[in-house]
C-alpha cells in the first residue's frame, strides 16, 4: 500500500513538471506586432508557420453588439479563419490588462492584411465581471491596442492548469501518505 502512494507521488511530480513546462512555454511566446485599433486595415508580416493570436490590450472584456468582426487575408486573397478563443485568456503587459480573443494558424509565411469591420459595434470594458461591467462605460476603440503574438493551443493551456492542480495534490498526498505510512 505504501508503494502505491509513493507511485502516485511520482506521477504527481511528472505531471507537475509537464504542466510547468507548458506554462513557461506560454509565457515565452514572442510578440510580433502591436498597433492601435484606430483604423480598419493593417498590414502584418509573419515570418514563420505556427499558431498565433490576436489580443486586445487595455480591455478585460470584449464583446460584440452587432457586426464587429476581423478578417485576415493572405497576399493571394485567401481568407484565414480566425477562431474565437474559449475561454478568453487574460494577461497583463506592463500593468495593462490584455485579452486573447482570436487565434489562427499560418501554414505559409508572408504578408497578410488584417481588416476590422464595424468598429462602432465593439464593446470593450475594463472588468471581466458582469456585475462591474454593468456600471462601466465602453472604452474608446482608439485607446485599445491590438497585439499579434505567438500562442499555444487552448487544450494545452487548460491541460496545464488541470495538471498543476492534480499534480500538486498527487505529489503532496502521495508522498505524505506514502512516507508517513498513515494507513497502518
């Protein structure tokens, strides 16, 4: 019985190490571009294949009250599918809150055109809590910045959070019970 709990503790250590590695990789993602959301079209250049995200910097909540949307097109006019992230990952950059809103995958490096349509239909607020948002005014679009950065898949991010919780518990309880022989 004691060996079983020590084995659980070892599994907890491995899960914890894997989860921390994913979080470190996520924190080291490079930021490729930053620009104000004051006009509707931006040219961006992506030099490598991979998974990228479009983030709003300066807002803790972003919603759509109508037809606000973004489109990403390659040089030859192909439309790149922008997927809304769920859940929206929140972060801080130099004390300013940010929100990862869309992610997309690039298979061919090159120049791309990012177009925002119907900016007046964008709802941006400071707080993510609906009880606080109710009393807040919308943030003006010209004070919001758009970040383009590398990202990791949502399933990896969720797995790392769940892995941290399970890993810490398995480590503590497995080693604690395994070494103290609590069930004898």
